[in-house]
C-alpha cells in the first residue's frame, strides 16, 4: 500500500509572500526618495518646482502647527475627507441598488443606461460650472460633483457583478420561496459583493480625482483648496506636501474599505488566500 504524501501547510508560504511584498514595497519607496534627494541636491531639478524632501517636511510641520491660510493641516484634511465620504457614501447608496436593478432588469438598463453613459465621460470642470449655476457655490454643488464622479463606477461594477452571478443561485432561492428582498440580501449582494467592492474602491479614486476641482470655487478650507491656493503663489513645497497627504488619506480610506469588505464578506478573504 502506497502512502499518500502529507499535505504541505500553506501558512509559511503566505507569511513569506507578505514579507517579500513588504520588502519590495519598502525598497520601491526608499528608491523613490533616494532619487528625489539626488535630483534636488545635485541641482538637476529647480528647487522652485521640485523642492527637496526636507522642505516638504518643513511645510508639513508648519501647516500642522501654525496652519495654512487660517486653518491647520488637520482641519483642511478633515473638511476634505468629510466631503469625500459624503459624496462617496451617497453614490454607494444610490449606485448599488440602481446597479442591481439594471443588472436584473433589461428594461431598467435600457431606460437608464443612456443617461449614465452620457455624463460619465464629461470633464469635471465643465460639469461643475453647470452645477454651480444650478446649486450655487456652496457645499451643495461640491457634494453633487463628488457624488456624480463616484456614481458611474459603482453602477457599472454592480451591473457586471450581478450579470456574472450563476443563475442557478437565483433559481434555487426562488424554488425555496425567496422574496425579492431575500434575493437582494441573500443572493445578489453576497454573490456580487467582491466585484461591487472593487468597483467601490475604483469609485473612491474617481471621487479623489475631482476633489481639487470641487474645492477651487468659493472654498476656504480643504486639502484640495490648499493645493490650489499654494500653486497660485508657486509654493511647490506646500503643493507636494498636500498631494502626499491626499494620497496617504486615500490609501487609509481604501484600507478601511477593504477591512469592512473582509468583515462583511469573509468568503472573499478565504478566496484571496
């Protein structure tokens, strides 16, 4: 009798992959900073347009302690993150149910798809001028722009997620007497959840891309407004510092979004192993 070989545990492999990925990520970031320091210290780049990391760090400390144009860096970030979350969450509340409806109903998709495809490629600044005319220069127009920026990605990913579901799950649920509400919460959302989450992450990036456009009109605070205002005075250290802070907050929100997805959909975490 031939004995079957024992299965090889996969835990060490996973820890090795995580360790290797962390090392490669750390190496790439350190390499970028090394090139940055070299370019600025040797004079290959004009410090007016690309300041050295020390100047950017000094701008960060100054904005954190003394503030920029009457508000501290923390206040600027808080205002911007609040706007981003408001627009993004509103896009999720509208886009996910709408995407499910368009995914299961061809008639609903035929009725609504032309409008989504029409405004999806519109440039943010061009769209913002119309929103300002309609809603004014206050928070309403800013929220509307961020909402419209995040909506198409969520709708399209949700439609794709619902259409990719195996119809056998829906038929099995209906055979067991499931209602439309049961289909929504026990078939569509669990089955399409991973793809919807991917669409939400992409949509969050779209919301970030239009933040500066949303904050250049009648704003007095916000990280996007700070970047725009500093650029007018050629304060490149403040501009680069603001972009770095904006990128770090985006990474943080994306990590939170993935953590929430892993908590609500543990099967997605098992699939990724």
